[in-house]
C-alpha cells in the first residue's frame, strides 16, 4: 500500500515538493511505514527562501507588540492542540505520551518567553556621553534565518528557535528531521491560524541536499542547528565560510558524579529516569555515571534493580516507561555498541538485548542496559551511544572524578549527587561543562536562561533561547547623536573626536 506523501509549508500554505526523492517515516513501535516525507531539493529551498525574503520587510516593520500578540495566540493554539501534537510526537518518534507532553510543555515555555519581546528588545541609553551628546543602542533583526533540528525532539527543539527568531522580527525556514516532520508542519498551520503573515515561517523536510542549499543560499543570514558533533562541526564551518551567523549544538557524553554522601535511593531514581527516559535519545541524557569511592557497589545494585523493572513498550500504551528507538538502523547501531562493551570486558549488569519485547515486537526495541567497571578507553565510553545504555566508571575521590569529566571531549550537561555544599560548590566551579546540575540529573535550563554546552558540544558563541537566543537573532546598532544648539564649534578638526 502506498503511504501518503507529506507537503512542504511555504508562504503560508501547503505546497508539493518539486523533488523526486522521499523518505519513509516509521512508527518505531510497530516498525511500519506510516507516511513519506519529501526530501526537498534546491528549487524547493529557493522557493522557501524567496517567500521568507519577501515577507521580511513587512514583518521587520511590524511592531514588537503586534508580534507578541500573534505569539500569544500561537501559544494558546499549541495548548488547545496539545493532545494532537503529543500524538504526532509519539507516533513518529516513539517516546511515551508523558515524555512527549513534557517536551511540548518545555517548548511552549520558550514561546511564553518570546512573548516578552517588547521588553527583550530594549536597548541601552546613556545621556551626556559628551557635551550635548547622547548615545543609545538598538537590537535589530538579521533577516532570513533557518533552523535544522534533530529527530529526538520534534516539537521542543524547533520551539527553541523559531519563536525567538520571529519575535525579534526575522523570518524563518525550519528544516526538521525527515524522520519526524509532521509536528513541525502542524505547528506551521497553527502559527498561520494565529495570524502570522504568509512567508514569515516556512517548513521544508529534507536531508543533506536541503541543508547544503540553505547553507549556500546568499539570502540566509543565520543558521541554528542541533544534532551530532560531526554534523554540527560541518554546519558551523560551512556556514561560517559563507559569512553566516551560526550556532551549532553538537553531541554529548553527559556524566553524573555520585558521592558517597549522596542519598543513594534518590540518586538511583533520578539517574534511572535520566538514563532511560526517551530510550536514552536525549542530548541531555545521563549516559555515564562516575561512582566515587564506597558509593559504587550499592549504587550499581540500586540502578540494576530499577532498570530491570521498567516497562518497555509502545509509547501510546498505558503505564509504559520507555518506548522504542527511532529506526531499525539506529537500534542495530546501539546493539553493536553493547556487543563491543561486552567484548571489551566491561561488566554487563543488565543486558537490554535480551529484553522480552525485543523478541515479541516488530518495533525498534532494546531494553535498558547497564554496564559497570567501564574504562575510558572502551568504545562504549568513547562514543555517544544515544540509546538506553548506562555505563558506570569508578573514581577514588572527587578530584579524580572531576578530572575524568573534564578530560572528555564533550561538555554539554553534567550533574553531581551529594549532600555536601563544599563538594557541590567545588564541582560547579571546576567542571568544564555548559549546563550543571546539583542533585538535578538533567539540568535543562528554563526558557529564560540559555541552553548550550562547551567544547565539542557547541560550535559558535551563543546558546539557544533565553537572552543569548535574542542576541543571536539580532544585530546591535549604536547611535551617537548631537543636536546643535547654536554655540560655535569647529567641525573641521581632523583629530580623533573625544566627547567627554
């Protein structure tokens, strides 16, 4: 049976792609193809950019207050269609209903932040910087922006980007993952219903061909990306060579340090959710635990007990804790990494390859997997697994644990579990990671702070959403003004002016 082919969203309406290529979209819980996504080509990209460019002058000149009102209406429509969007997330990604609903809520919070744009765009002013001279700054939009988003958060990550960009007066082209495009297309329809003018927000599904066309297009001014580190580096280097502003968030190997003085019951509960929630397909998932001193054996036993009791199944079923992986190919990759951990003599405490759901379902499942006594040279430590696999390393003390985390090439998120304020303060001061939790396993900042890592987890200078997002999607302009009052001054001086 031929599955339906989705459209693109360009200039305020659904439009068919001109491309002859398309990708299958799976329901990961069943392994079935449920629809197909067009893989946009350069002519499709050109149409989207032309629509965004044509809409830009009018949207730039729309007052921030009017933009905020449309965003407020968009927020109400996201709330009204919450269950529909959650259903699309679960259907195409596989995450549980509860997890999908939580990710949608975190995205809506960025829309709420963006509705404050009249305040966010206020510049600075200084009176009498010189005799009769005043100075003020402006934040102005950059033009046509694009966002390239991953499969693991079909709604939340796009909402990190386009509401802030559009609130600031830019127009936007979203290129969601071709594995999960339906929620982005539905959000485009809702934004149009909220009163957004045609061309301000456009959605094109596609692969590398579409990405390269966006990176090369001379009228695209800014590029936001979330995905793997190799692709993030490529996006950053390619876009920067084209003179574009780029923020590219890459991969992660997020560590949690557990001290002997930690509440082990609390830590084990938190780490189980952080490791296995969304089947580990989170850039902020805790995939690595560093057990310090006497904490190790007891913690591993607590983790094994909790992970073995997780209910694995389809995300739309009741009481399911963890769903499938996104595709069969990705499941097979994670399985091979589990194979490598066993082959390299890490202690396999819980083997997700043997979970009953793996045998009885046609979906893309693996059960929770737990390794202990992992060494830094092992493949399961070196690579970002992006699946339901938690590894435990041992450290003698806090100094050794911090050194281990800091030696890792990634620097996205991290956490410490401790009852000691001294340990926590030392950790948050010395750790070389962008987002830090103290007894909080997944320290994703609220919308009014900014999200982003360090080292190989970020290419570019500014993080997403919060005020760094506002600064990314605007250019500053400083105006120095004087109004002559009639007294005589020599305007012909060729020396460097001093105003003070």
